[in-house]
C-alpha cells in the first residue's frame, strides 16, 4: 500500500488461510493508473473498477490509523469483497485502558460493522503509539469469534 496526503491506497493484497483449500485465499492487485482491481478473491475472479476510498482487509486498519493521526476519524470505509465492495460504518464507542505486555495503555475503541450483519469488529487504538490497534476483536451477536492482542512493538527509524 501507499500512504499519501489524500489517504491510503492498497497496491496488492494476498491472503492464505494455511489450508490446501483456496476458498478463503486472495491475490489481488490494485492498478491506480488504470483504476482497476484484478485477481482472485476467495475463488472469485476479480476485474472491476477501483471505487474511491476502496480498501482491503489490511489497508483498512492503516487507513483507520491515518485518519485518527490526522484528527479526522473515519465514519465509513469501502472494503473489497470478491468482485464487489462492501460498506462498513465506523463509530467511536469509548475510551478504555488495557493491560498489555507493554503495560497499561490508554485506547480509543472503534466499532466497525456492515449494515444488517450480526458481526462487529472492534479496534482498541492507542493514541500514545500512533493509534496502532493493540487489540482487535470480532464478535457475532454475543459470541467472540476471534481476538488479536499486541505482544510486542518495535518501531523502526
């Protein structure tokens, strides 16, 4: 991806769930010169125009951080999903201090959800760490489907 003054632009996205099946894998390219995204996403051939602000599953996290760093929190993102785009609403829920291997960290919690979906993803973003998500969790109704938590952080120069 590249990060510019106008925002985050994904360049390519690869995903592999580690199994021999390809139904959860992706390999797509974003061609900003021709304004097309092409490749394969979860066994679906992708060849479509790039829509303004489109993100992939990784670049959207960087786009959230970039918006927060600019003091311009996003209220929605468009995510690539197969040969289509899904709209996700982002809402600031609260502030919360988390106990992490890095110590206690003050965070701002953002909620992401697609209309009419039972799934919600929450990002605990740490202002003191450049809004890096120190925890991300997805729930379906009241059940936690998965959680990621920071174990360490090393910043380059």
